[in-house]
């Protein structure tokens, strides 16, 4: 009997050993084979098993992040940008966890750096990526055996990409030159030489263009042109002001006032409305470039005239107002505090206090969004969603001509940017009837960058120009459908589907909600309550 028990125990031990025999390296190797074979989803699922077995292993986290990034690329190529954005957010969550678990692990640093320079700049990951890659290189210099030369070459390649993305061409060239130095006969070196040649050619063209520009302006001309540009700005003739000041900063790049006024001319046209218009259809980076360009001129103005509190104030306000990807929020807080502590007029100091409070509100919101992304099931996440949810206003039926369909919905989540939203009508057979509203970015950029995929597919952007408006944010919103189609004709009585789609940025939170309402002789009301981001939709038909 004792012998039988011994055999059974040995068998159990052998089975247990078999179950946990797979090491981290084996999980990673198998996942890499799957990923390189084009099956990133299977690789991710396998690594999920690895994470269950080794929950605190940085290498597993890094490879999970890389797989999620690969799936994000597949989703983007398929045109599903909301899904791609969600996957990218998850990818960086895994990568961040890997770095947190083992800051000196070269693989986690390399993968987060690779990912960070290969996503659009507006994700705000470029500076972090460059820091990771520099850290990796420093690890190699400290201990060459711990970081392979292949990884160092990859790091310099990625740094060149990152610097190119933020238009720091001198640093990009320096990074490419290191690739050539470290791997002189490789394909990477040849690619680096081609990249340097392209950059040098572009820089030569810029120099030639500058050489062909008008002769240098005299100090008197500079002063006159700045005064004239100020007058144009005051008269809201911003294009004229920008044209004059662009000449001044080329001729006199050390003129702080010119840089300050140029930033004002570039930005002021958008102070009363949405930054997006039809120009983003031709260039999706148009608004982003304005933000970066104007901030560059404000930084230069502060550098040249550090005691100019007006320049500090403007720079602080812009840094706080701009989207998160500009990466100047902490600088803005510093400048606004300096203004509050200065001898500027009381009204300016009061306005600085307002913007400083707004800045801290944005920082607080960033912490909340990070909590929601990293701990979606936590009790604290429920508290955040409850704190975000605004008071509800109601549709007033007595204020509307009949027949009419009233549409109320609640956006219950606040991100760093107002969300993209569309409201439209279809038949039960998914035949498009009419768009009632679409946010400015989506309505103007159209097929170039789809962030509301259901609306885009259903409408093919028909009638979008007429109903594109400034972005709406958290709160209760009411829209009216007068039972006319996109051509302005009264539809027949029957059943219709109202759809609302919302996509938040940069958290990539997404939801679509729909409800069916029947028109005819009888009043009809329906309520749809589901999800966290559009938790309430009410439809009212009044005959």
C-alpha cells in the first residue's frame, strides 16, 4: 500500500513539474515565433499564460506590449482607428509595467522606445521613448555584456526616427551617424546613409530658399514691421501679421518681440472656436503643426527675454491650453506661477491664477484617466466615473414644432480633449437617412482619418459639411430630428434607428449606442441605458 501511495505521489509531482516546466524564455521564444509568423493574437494569448505563471516578470510584460502594438498596427491598417487606439493604450500599459518592474531591463527599455517613436507624435510618447533609448545606451556603456551591440544599433535607429518626427534634424543625423559607426557594412548603415542624404538635401533646399529671400532688414525696418504686425493682430488681420513677422524672424532671429507677436498671429484665429476646419482634410497634421510652431516661437521669446512677463504669461496659457501631446503643461504651470508672483497688473495676475487652476485640473484629470486605463475593474474607477458624470438637463417638448423626434444623450466621461461624436438616423435595414451632428475633426477630415467608423461607414460623409460643428464635451445634449431626410424631404411614418457614436482621446474610450423609435399617430418614448461613456439615451416622438 505504501508503495502504491509513493508511486501516486511521484506521478502527481511529475505532472505538476510538467505543468510549470515552461520557463519565461520558452514562453517568449514561442510567442516571438508566432508573432514573426504573423499571428500576434495567438502570441498575445500565449504570453497571457506566461503572465499568469510569472506575473511580476518584466520580459513577459514587454513582449505583451509589443504584441498589443502589432495588433494595433493591424487594426489601423484595416481602418479601425478606435480599436487601434485602444490596443495602443493597452500596449503602453504593459510596457510601462515592464519598465516599472525592472528599470534596468534592456528589452523593456528598447521595446517601449521602439513603440514610442513609431506612434504619431500627438500620442505624446516621443520624449519618453528617446529617454528610454538613451537609458539603454547608457546601460551598454556601463556593462557591455548586458546589452548587445545589435540592441544599441536598434536604439540609435529608433532615436533617429524620433528626432526626425519632432524635426530635430541635427540630432537625427547624429543618431544615424552612430548607426554607421557601430555597424558600418550592414543594411542599417546603408539605410542610415540614405536618410542622412535626404535630410542634408532638404536642409540644402532650405538654405537655398533662405539665400534667395530678401536682404536683411535694417533695425528701423524691423521696428516698423513689428508695429505694423501688432496693428494687424489688433484688427484681426492675422494672415497679414504672420506674413510680416515671418520675414522679421528670418532677418532678425534674436528679436523676442517678433517671436511673441508671431505666436499670437498664428494662434489668435482659433481663440473663439474649434481648431479644426476643412484644411485638415488635406493635411491631418495641420492643427498639430500650428500648435508646435507657435509654442516654438513662444519658447524662443522667453529664452531671448526671460524678464518679459507677458511672454511668460502667453507661453503659460498656451502650454496649458494646448493638447497633452505638446508636453508643456509643467512648464506652463511654472510660468503662470512666476506671473502670479510678479508685479504685472492685478487683472493679469488674476487671469494667471485662473489658468493655473485649469492646469492643475488637467493634471488631476490625467491621473484619473491613468487610473481608469490601468485599473478598469477597481472600485476607485467607479468613483471616478461617478465624479465625472454631470447633472442632466431635459428635452422641452413644448418648445418644438411637431411632428418631431427629440434625442437626449449623456456623455459621462471627460478626457483631456473633447470627444469626437456623431448623431445620425438610419432605417432598421441600415439605410442612411440623415446626420444631425458630427464633431469638427471628424466632419472635416472625413475619410483621411476615421475615428467614428460606424458613422463613416453608414453615411459615407454625405451631408456632413452642413452639420459639422465645434466639439461637444461631457454633459447632457439634446438634438432634434424634424423627420426629414438628408435631401430635406419628409420621411414616411415607420420605424427609425437613432445612433450616437463617441470616441474619446487620448484614452481611446469608445462607445456606440442606438435606439429604435416609431413615428406615426402615437407618441412614443424609449430609454436606452448601457455602458459608461454614453450611459443614457432617450428618444421622444411627438406626432
